[in-house]
């Protein structure tokens, strides 16, 4: 019996608050990534873009599950967690869901 596998990917484009250097940017982005990892240990998360811009950040997240619904729910929770941080403005969220037939 072949079981279906789903991979959910989420890319968050962030505007950071009062950040004037790449060092300050790291001090904002690293705790966000650490919190996602702590709350959702099964989610892969990393800074994936805008690495040379000090007020912008892109964070990529991925989750693997046996159901599409679980992928969606976990990514929804991750998005809410990041968007709820007062020092961050969520500019956009792009989501993809892959299965074995993609």
C-alpha cells in the first residue's frame, strides 16, 4: 500500500521595525526562527532571502505530513506566530502544497 506524502512550503516576506544594520536585523530574525523551531519541532525554518537588506527579511518554512489538512494547519499556525510579533510586519505569505503526484 502506497501512502500519500504532502510537503507544505511557506515563504514569509517581512518588514522589520526600527532596524538600522544587518547586526540588528540578525537580533530580530534569529529569535523568530528559534521560536518557530521551539514551538514546531517538526518544521524546517530558515532565513531564505533579502539577506543584504537590513529592514527586510524572508523566512522559509516547510513541513511534511500524511495529510494536506495537517500541512495547512501547521503552516497557518506558524504564519500566525510570526505575524503576531510586534517588531515585524508581515508583507506577504506565499504557500505551496506538494504531493506525490506533483
